[in-house]
C-alpha cells in the first residue's frame, strides 16, 4: 500500500516537473476544463452515467458517446466511459500531430487516461470505434486539461478516422454556449464532405439537423433550450452544463460509417446577468466623477 | 538609421505613444493575430492589466492566475490539511517565473508603455486637456492617504480574500475578488463590443455586490481620467505588485542630485503619477514605488543628464535643456496643449 502511494507521489512529481515550461496560468482555467464536472459521481462509471441519465431522461441520444466519469476536481487524469458503444479501446491524440495516438484499454467499464509528463496538459482528442459487420460506429470528443499545453490546431486538422466531425475551434473559456454558432468540419478520408447532414441532439431534448456547406463546414447554432429551473443551485447558470452530440452517417460502397462528436454546452452567459443594472451602475460611477469636470481651478484659467 | 528613427520619433512621448497604441491593439484584439488558444498567447502572466475576460486578448495579466492559485491551491491545501507540497508551490513559482521573465526586460515600463488600462486613462486625460477640463493633482496630503490603497488592494483582493474563500472562511464569491472590481475587465471588453462584463452578475450576492462596485469604479475612472491623470493607477494592485520587484529589473529611472531641483519641480509637474519625490530626492529614492517609467520627468527636466531612463548601464534617454526647449513648445509639463475652444458664431464674426 505504502509503495503504491509513494509510486503515485513520484508519478505526480514527474508530472509536475514536466509542466515546468507550461505557462503558469493553469489555475486560471481549472474549472473551465470540461473534465471536472456534473457527470462526476461516486461509484462505478456506468452507475454515474446511469444516475445522471436517470435524472434527466435516461437515453437522451442513441448516438455513440465518450462521457466523463471522473471524480470532482480531477486535474491530471481523465476517466471516461463508453455510452451506446460496445467495449472497445480508446485512442487519444495529443496536440502534437506527429505523435501517434495513445491506445487506452477499457478496464472495469472505463478508460483512464493521464497525459505523458512531457506532453503537458492542454487539449486532447479522444476516439473510440466499434465495428459491427459492415458498420463502423465512432464516438469522438475533445478533452481539455486545466494545465495549458500546445495549441490544438494541428491536432484538429489531422485526419483520424474515415469519417470525422471536428470543431474548427475548441472553446477554452466556458465552452459552447446556447445561442452561439460554432463551425464543425465534416471530412471523409481527410477530404471535406460538402452537403453532409449533421444531426444535433442535446441533453435538453432538442433534435435538429444542419447541412455542411461547399467546404464541408457546418455552422451549428446551439439552441436556447435550457430550463432556468435546471440551473445548478450552487454554481449558477455559468457552470451548469448539458451534453450535446453531433452525428453524421455515410454509406460508401456497401459500408456504413456512423460518426459522432459529443461535448458539453452551457447556458447563455447573459442569463445570469442584468445588462441594464450593470450599465446603470456604470453611469452612477460616471456621475460621481462628473463634479471633477466642473470645478474649474480659477487660478489656472 | 538613427536619423530616420529620430525623424519618425522626435520625442520619447511620440515613441511611447506608438508603442502604447501597438500594444493596445495586441492586448485588446491581439488573438485575431496571435491565435485564440491560451497556448498561442504572448503570455498568461503579463505584468499589465491585459484582461483575460476580453475574448480577443493577445495575452493576459498575472493577477488572474495569482488569485486562482491562492484560491485553488493554497486555500484547497489548507482545507485538506496537507503539507504545502510541490503541487501547491510549483504552479505559483511558475506564474512568478513567467511574470519575472517578462518583468526583467521592461520592468515597470509595462505600466507606462504597455498596460491597456494605463493607455485608456492617458488618452482620456489628453481629451480632458484638449477640452480645457480642470487638472486635479494629488498633492502631499492626499497622496499620503491614497498611496497605501494599492497595497491594501494587493494584499486583500489578490492574496487574502482568495485564500480565505479557498479555505471556506470567506464566501465562494470572493474567489477572484480583484477581477470583479477591475475596471480593465469592463473597459477592454466594451472595446471588443462585448457587453457580458458590464452586465451585472446577479447569481451570488457577494459577487453581485463586488460587480456592482466594479461597475461604479469603472464608470468613475472613465470620467475622472478626464480631470485626474491615471486615477486608477494610484490604487492599482498591479502597480504595488510590480513595485515589489522593481529593483530586480535592469530597467529603471535614475536621477543625480542638482542644485536647481529644489526650486524647479518641473519633473513632478510632468509626472502623471504626481510623484513629488522625483523632484525632491535623488538616487534610489527618486525611483519611487508609484513610478510607471513613462519617462516624462526625464523629457521635461531642463538640466542636462540629471534624469535618465536606464537599462542596466545603458542610458536609453537622458534629460537635456535642448530637448526640453523643443518639448515645451508642443505641450506643457502638466499635459496642457492648445485647447479646443467653442466660439459662438457672433463672437467669431466680431
Ligand atoms: S479583470 Fe483585471 S485582474 Fe482580472 S484578468 Fe482582467 S485585467 Fe487582469
Ligand atoms: S498601474 Fe496603471 S498602468 Fe500599471 S497596471 Fe495598473 S492600471 Fe495599468
Ligand atoms: S517619476 Fe518620471 S518616469 Fe516615473 S511616473 Fe513620474 S514622470 Fe513617469
């Protein structure tokens, strides 16, 4: 037991030393990483998902998902579980597109991933594919650790499966938000797929479809479908989140590909704010300073 | 080459204004150039109020990671009754190392040459001078009262309250209290046409109160800057934080003793921070904790070689009578320029 603890301590120290050259603002984004959050419950990973699903409608989607199931406050590792996907391995791509992905086996119903000390933190791409006869079902998600790593631009540009749905940008501040539009590229064998149909399912119940443009880019407008009563009582609207998934299908030459990208989206920031009250207080501040402009210094005039 | 530079930048103020403007664009809208991810930013621990809440920033200030580290690391470590391990100390050391690496090169000139909020206040004061608004200076008595405020802001809002919130003694809403009152958050986000930050956060009552105060402070600063030079800088925690390290950077202000200083005092008049010590003192004491290394005192000192802006042994600029004569023709030491006058039609024709 003791040796396990000391091994864990030395791993933690190595991880920390590996972060020596990371920009220091790690803590600034600690609670913005999609890693630590609402889906986290004690007990087994499956139970966590089942409990969460049970509370908000058990099967909000039939799409394959990679869902987080770690402990609250988990910083240096990610615990994920497959949903609507049979037991397969997880491939994790780092920001360095020249490196091959890391294979993480499914153990006790969950994938446990911790970045190499040299790879620092930052953004990762996770992918799990299940082949059922001629059909390949692929779940993907993006994962961001609080610690800052390399830019994920090259990682996103990299072709990973046959059929990919990739956000053109991974949000870092507060994530995807309702009422905002984000672009997703759809690619087949690394080439843009114009006219691809993306199905958007949200955990709040929205079902809609978006069609990719001539460049294979779909502009997805996140629906304003949060019920204010569902906002996290302690953390507030800003930190309440729900899952969403984008799914597309392609059937080339007798084969079938079903690919999904899942992540979280948050309520509109303005839901917890009052613009008129804020502007009014700003004006009060201005008025308080106004006498400074009127009191002319006569001897300077 | 040097001649061309002299022609383009005939005064230190012109050079400083150009640098300020370039940095202003980089700090406020820079992500459109450097990239959107934190990894692309120039730094995430900059010694200036380049705001992290601005969604288009090209870098952001050291005060936000500091507050979060106090809250998450130190506060959390105390709660768990852990020893203060490397896991707690290392991120703070990293923040400090990044900060110091930047600070080493330009020191407190981050305030006088780079900070977007400093630039906004200075531009507003120029407008005030142009429109002949009164100039209120902070003299000895008032200065004594105001000066400790920046230390209270630093110790209270950057260090103490976030730690107390992390420990659970203070409400969670006090986890980054300085950001909640920081005027740069409101001013820079408004400049990117983003109204999220000026809107009052209504959820948590502690945060709502702090935000309300922040909005009032920001409104006050915007108008006060027309009549007081650098009003927020006087109480800015970044100024006190930077002044803790000001002797570590080779960039500094140097002043030698001169017999005419006692009666002259032009440098203090020129100083946007109204620092009387620059006229009264010399040597180490003349480089005051309030100094932003703007260099105006050196520009307006009429004595050759008395005030210098130096980087290590190199004098970047040295005061001279010739330069002074040219400088006062364009602008008086206190910033007064030819005012814009509104003349009634009848008077104009008379
Ligand atoms: S609010 Fe102020 S202190 Fe906080 S990140 Fe913005 S500029 Fe820095
Ligand atoms: S003192 Fe003024 S210039 Fe310096 S960081 Fe604060 S607001 Fe900016
Ligand atoms: S002492 Fe000189 S350099 Fe420092 S703030 Fe005043 S005028 Fe600027």
